C-alpha cells in the first residue's frame, strides 16, 4: 500500500516538474522576445532622434530664410517710400 502511494506521488512529482519546466521554457521564450522588441524599439527611437534633429536644423534654415526675406521686403518698402 505504501509503495503504491510512493509511486503515485513520484508520478505526480514528475508531471509537476515537467509542467514547471514547460512554464520556465515559455517564460524564457517570452523574455527573449521582449528583449528583441526592446532592442528594436531602442533602435527606432534613436533613428527618430536623428530625424527630429535633422528636421529641427531644416526648420532653423527656413526661419533664417524667412527673416532674410522679411528684412529685404522691409528695405524695399522703405526705399520705395522715399
């Protein structure tokens, strides 16, 4: 009788251990996918920073050009009023 209980307990322990191993494997896979996703997101964020910096420089050039045009138009208006 005791031997049967020990065998049953051993069998349940084996099944439980297998289930735990499957869960650990699945968690490891999920962690691996999460790590890959984080690397990809970081790379994309760095690209976005570069694009924003480039856009900022372009906007500054446009503003300088607009200031220059405004200055030239102001001078033309002043000279035409004289």
